[in-house]
C-alpha cells in the first residue's frame, strides 16, 4: 500500500500529489523513502513558486517523522525559510 502511495505522489501533478499527501499522511513511510517523497513534492511546489505551501508540507511531514528523517526535513524547512 505504501509503495502505491509513493508512486502516486511521484506521478501525480504537484497540486494533486499534495492533496493526496494531505488526505493520507499516515501512508507516508517513516523512513528514507518517505523523506525523499516529501523532498520531491517540495521541489515540485517550489518550481511552481509555491514556497509557503512547500514550507507547510515540510512542517507537516517533520511533525510525523522521527530520528534522522525528522532532522533532515527540519533542516530543509530552515533553509527554505532563509
């Protein structure tokens, strides 16, 4: 199920992928694959000049993550805010 969720996040248009993430955040794996999916969504949102939405996505993902994934997402959020 999580593999299908990750595939959908990668293949869907950016805003549809974020809507999918918002609807089912618990399906995001708490490992490197989940972190990579969030990073990809953030980059796609930034490409559309949606920095505020990208920051909100990072914040939401960071709150659910733990360990090094949480630290990496927090670092990316801090870099985005600068």
